[in-house]
C-alpha cells in the first residue's frame, strides 16, 4: 500500500502543477493537500511546496508576462508589503492539527475558483485606494509564509472580482507575486533547518515539468474545464477532510 501511495505521487503532483500553472498559479495548496493527506508532517511539506511553487510560478510568469499589460502599480503596492510579511509568517511553525485545519479552510478558495464560482468583473467595481494594496499584501503574505503557499489562490479572485486587472494580466501578476512570496516564506521557514525527505526531492523535476507544460498551454488559451471541475471537487473533499481531522 505504501508503494502504491509513493508511486501515485509521481502522477498527482505533476498533474496538480499542470492545472494550477495553466491559470497562472504555483500549485502549493494542492501539493500541501496531497502531502498532508498522505501523512507528511507540516515542517516537511511546507519547504517542499514553496520550492515547487517558486519554479512553477516563475514558469507561469514567463509565459503570461507578454499576454497583456502588466499591472505594475498594483504589483508594487502588494509585493513591497507582502514579502516581509511572508518571511515573518515563515518563521511560525503551527501545530500539525491546527495546520491541517487552516490548510483545509484555504483549499476552499482554489476549489471555488476552479468551479468557476468567483465572478470576473469586466470593469472596475471598486476604485483602488492607496491603502488597499498594502493591506492585502500584508494579510496574504503573512498567511502564505505561515502555511507554505504563495498567496495566488487568495489574490487572484479578489483582483478579478474587483476588476483591477484582466484575466491574463492577473495571471502574470499572481505568478510573480507567488514566486516572491514563496522565496520569502522559504527563507523564513529555513530557520528550522529541517531537511526534505529524499522521495520529496525526487518529485521536484516531474512536478516542475508538469507546471511548465501547463503554463505554456494556459498562456496559449488552452482550457481544460472538465478537469478543473474534477479538481474543484477533489479540493473541496480534501478541505472538509483536513478541517475535520
């Protein structure tokens, strides 16, 4: 049974990276979900997810950066405050039971996104005040570092619902935001000096390859709606399981 689970990771992790990267995300929430459900400890899976997030999100950014005009002003108002917050969050190590419940709650965001629940505004719904970007950056950054995600699963629906950027522009924005927050969170978590297990290192190249492929196809207007609905169901199921564990 353990061998079946181990080899299943070689399919699940690249598949998750493929789907997330196709919409400009790094996929950390899905990596965390898979590894947490399979019994890996938070202190092991958090740096693993952040390393994968860095590589996959950068691949997404390189593919999406020319898809539209990059929202530079919005990006700087977010990232200047999210990076220190992500580093600080990375220095906090939650108890395993609390970690799973927080992760379970966060999985609701990508589940609803893949299900198409979040609306996409065709024009600006709320004008962006000077304090909104910094506040979002601090809140999302801190939570990202503490859990081991890049924050795109929270940032993307907010930006799209408020109409602050278009779909392709938001994908590029989120990808770079995820990358930098993942770097900051990883350095924050590195104070614990906990080595990654060998089997997790082996997963890195395959997962990154899945992410690169997804980012390339996603930027070329590739759509996998049926798979996204399936992933939404899986994420919602996992969310409930983690919160009740």
